[in-house]
C-alpha cells in the first residue's frame, strides 16, 4: 500500500511568486476630494439632492434622477 503525499513536506508544495501592486493612480475628483478634506478636519460632509435628501458619502449624481450633484452640506454627528 502506498502512502499519500504529505502536503506539509516542502517537496510536495507548489509555489509561485505573486506580487500585488497597483501601477496606476486614481483621482477621487473634486467632490470626494472635498469630502476627504472635511474628514481630515474632523467634519462630515454630505451632498444634498434637489429633493432635500442628504447622502453620505456624497455621490456625484443623484441615483434616482441622474442629476449632477455638488451642494455639500455639513452633517451632524448622528443620522439614519
């Protein structure tokens, strides 16, 4: 009867080098840039939709109407 290979034996392990890297830069854009600057200043900013709803984190476009957004407002320390 033969013995099964021992996976903990170095000769039975398969290995390959793998490096995780991101070779590009991504800009957050003007709206999220202002949001992150606010966080650095210990402020939370949201964006107000035409219907009066405030979204945090801010989005560039209203998900319901597709309208471009940009009216940033300070948000309190609590919310739903």
